[in-house]
C-alpha cells in the first residue's frame, strides 16, 4: 500500500503546504534526501492550539498537534517530489514549547513518530530528537521537521 493510499485509509488528506513565515522554503531536496522546514500544527492557516505544553496545552493536545505537524511536513514533501516517492523517514526533530517543569517532550513527539509509522510502516521508523524550548513561532506548542529519503 502506498503512503497516499494509507492516508486515504486513515481518512486524511494532505493540506496545501503552509506558506513560509520568513525567508525559507517548505522543503529542499539534496541528492536522495528531503529536508522539511519546521512545520507548525496548522489547519486552514490557523494554529489548532497555542501556548505552552503543561500549562495552556495538555500533553495529549500537544501529541495530536505533533501528528498534524507531521502531516503538514508530508504535504511539503508531496509538493516537492510526490509523497509516494518516499522510501524511508530518516529523522524527526520535534520542538515542544514547555511550561516550567514539563518533561514529557518524548511522549508529545510520539504523535508525529507513531503517525509516520502508520503511514509508512517499517519505513517510517526513524531516528529522533524531542527538545523542550521556551518559545516557538506564533506561540505554537509544537514544531516538527523531517528528513526523508526518496527514490
């Protein structure tokens, strides 16, 4: 089953890639690797949550936001090379805007990791970093970027 077919089976469609907020592009190809820019949890141009995880945003809400970030990253990949050309997700980097004392960043970024595993199966297994930060653009609770291998 292709990644596009799996998304359809999950009842998901790829959104239009988010327009950059500054001087960058949504994704870049070098050789057989695609690097996405950091993706925020936006739907139709608006953040689904704002604030710090562990204060204004629950860990479960942030986990769902991380999944949406990953979906948005897949949209950036699709616009550049076509989603079904992805042969492996290599790395995920997730940033979590964390309230003081919040240490559940790995669980939040599991939202992206588990989703990529659903979409790509074994090829969705990846290396990962989950980092707590004090602030993210637009007061987003989560930001995710991907490195993917393509044909």
